[in-house]
């Protein structure tokens, strides 16, 4: 059996026995799907029952200028407000590939350190690249699959519960590039940062807290998006993906340097 | 089977400072031999095992395991070597079977299921093979770790403190199992602080304290340090008896303590009858004649003291 796949399967077996990580990984996507569709659905229902009040709320957000932009051509202020909100939710979907692999990577490596399993593992004929790849894939695969599955469920629910305009936004290049390109790249960032942090820290919670700072830029960016000050475009997501890919290469280089047999046994704390 | 020449390892814990963990170690361990590595904490035993397992690289010198060069044929060496680390290092949330099957697959064992069952059976763990390891006793964990080290049928086995922290019964089980492995003809390098264990199991012993202090069989080491002495208890010892014994060939010296004589000599088997005959001729009433032995612990402590 392929050694990388052996490591992946072993990691999943171990993680599946940790109810905390398992439930967090499953509940987060459900929460984000529920928040996205629920918020849009109930806002639309409220607006349908009282259109004047909805328009007033939207007008308070100074959306008039946005109405002049081609992205929002033909949309009323309320729909523009919903679109801004939906795009903000997109960032939540990008939290999944940042958080889930971080949990898995941190748990996996600190778990190995705490159980002192690294030395016998490193004494086998596995290469450190196979070991590192296995550990990374164990985090990247579920994070990517859960992100894509959450997106799929969101699209399905949006088709039945929201308007064609909202569905169109969710199927725009911004969403598609984010989900299918940026999300896997972010999961690689998260897992690599998890590996780097885990090499210096022996406490899972501390490592998770340190790794948690990775989501701060993403959370910070939601504010200007919600206020209509920053409009996401396909080009912007493509550029962001390129930047993250370059960051991943740099982080992977550091990760590979740290993940050498000798370094692990003599320098890791 | 294992040969080291000038094997040295230095560490640099801080910039500018260097610690020599192993200094010019020369060893030659034969196929099928159980070789003990004794030394105080920090003597370089674990570092030696790590170098021979291709886990860390030597700073200088060379080592060969099963004819393969450390630093060049590392992957090949890892295939023929089994390692039992100081702590069992098991995946505690996984069951015993999964732990072993994972390693069997990593070592590309052909019939994983059969091999895992064989070792779990042999070590009396098959009845609990589907239980998470976290619920196992220390002895059971150690047995499982030994099974893991053997799962790929290695020619060479490194055992680092195999009975440390085990209760006497579990320690005996592990020692008995190591003796069985000796019968199978595996080469075993045993790092231990337990001198009784080393004496019982090892064909030869190396005393290490960064440098190699001594290497030989336990009995030869004893002889080298303390020589051989006969102890004779008489009803009464006279000065003539002491002088007469001292004058015998192959006797190096005689000490008297009350009614006992301690006689240093080369070959007790040949000299003792002569001593007995002479003492009887002088009217000595002999109550007991024994060869005085020193424990391996005394020998070890003496060697370590000499090295200081």
C-alpha cells in the first residue's frame, strides 16, 4: 500500500476517535451553510412581507453609488444589500479550509510528540517527504471536500430557497474561483502553518490559538466587503490565489526544512 | 553485523558551544550476538542507537549495519533493523491490531494479517487485539512495542531500556522473550541500566561514557578489573600458612581476615588443589573453599570510576 495513503488513513483513524475535532469539523460547515441560506431566506421573506421597510434599510447603507456599477446593474438597493451579504458569507466558506486542516495538523503532530510515536515512525523505511505529504493530505483532503460539499449544499438550497439573482452571485467567478482554487490553497497554508507551529509547541490548545491568528486577515476583510467599500472580483480572487500559492511554496520550504528526521529528534521541543 | 569505526556525534545546543555525545566509538558486533551497551545517563547510548538506526547522522567516523553503510544505504538499513525506543510510543487511541498493521504496511510485510496475528499471539495480546492501547498496562504496551519492532522480522534489533518502568513480572516476561529472540539468531543491541539484565542476557558488554571504556564478556570484564580470587575459610590461620600459600606458583597475593584467606591467582582450577594440599600439610582444618566473585555492578562502577 502506498505509504502516503497509509499515513493519511492512520491520521483519519486517530482523528475520528477525537470527538471534539470530528464534531467541530462537521458542525462548522453545517453552521456556515445554515447561516448563509437562513439569513438570505429570512431577509427575503421579511422584505416580501414589508417591502418599504426593506428598501429603507437598504437605502441607509448608502448603496446608491453601488447601483451605478456594472456588477449591480438593474438591481434594487435591497438586492444589492443581499448580494453584499452573500459575498461576505463567501469568506466564511474560506474559513473552513483554514480551520479544519489546522486542527488536524496540530493534533496530528503534537499528538505524535505527546505519545512519543515519532521516533519509531521515523525508524521505518518511510521518507520524510512521504510522511509530511501524508500528514498534509490528511488535513487538506477533508477540508477541501467539506468546503466543496458545503458549497454544493448551499447552491442546492439557494436554488430552492432564494432568488435567481442570489444563485447567480453564488455561481459567479468570484465564488467559483474562491471555492475551487483559493480554498485548497488556503488549506495548504493552514496545514503548513500547523506543522511549523507544532514543531515548536507541545500543547494542542496553544498551537490552535497560535494557528487561529491565520483567520484574522480573512475576518478583517469582511468589514469593508459588508460596507460595500471593497468589491470582490474574479481578478482579485485570482490574484489572491496566486499570492497564497507563493506563500504556500515559501511555507512548504520551511516545513520541509523542519520536517527532517534529525531536526525532529534533536531540535523539536 | 554491526561495525563502527571512530563513530562520533557532536551536538551544538547553542551557537558556539559543542557537546560530544559519542566520541570515536569502535565496535564490532557479531551476527546472532546479544550485545549490551551500558553507561550512565547521557553516556551516548541512545545517540549511538539513533545513529545506527539512521535517525541521526554521525559527525564523523563510519558505521555499517548488515553490510550497509550508515549515511548511504539508510533506507535499506531501516528495512533490516527493528527499534524499541525507551517509551513504547504507541498510538494510544488505536487498537493493538491497527498499531501493528500500520507498521507492518510501512515495512511492506507481505501477509500483514498473518504476521500481526502471529506476534500478538506470541506475546499473549491476541485476546485484546481490538481494544484501544490506552487501556493497556505498561507491560502490555511494552510487549506491543516489542511486537512492533519485530513485525518485519528484522535481522538487527535495538532495544533501548526494554524493561525500564516495568513491574518485576512484566520485566521477566520481556527478558524471557528477548532470550527466545537470541535462539532465533537475531543480532540484538541492548541499552540498559539494569546490570542483572545485562549479565543474564548479553554475550558481551560495552561500557560507554561518551567514549568506549571497555568491551568484553561480563566474566572477562570482572576478571580484568578484579582478577580471580579464592576464598579459604579455616578453623585457625597461622603466619606459616600465609607464607606457604604466598610461595606457591600462580599465587599473586594473600590477604588474611580473621580465619579467612583471600588468595589472588591466575587459574583457580589449577591452583586450588595445590593450596588445599599445602594448607592441610601445615595442619590447617579447611571448612570451605570458594572462588570469590564480584558482581557486574561492582565491575561497572569500578570501570566508570576509572574513566573519571
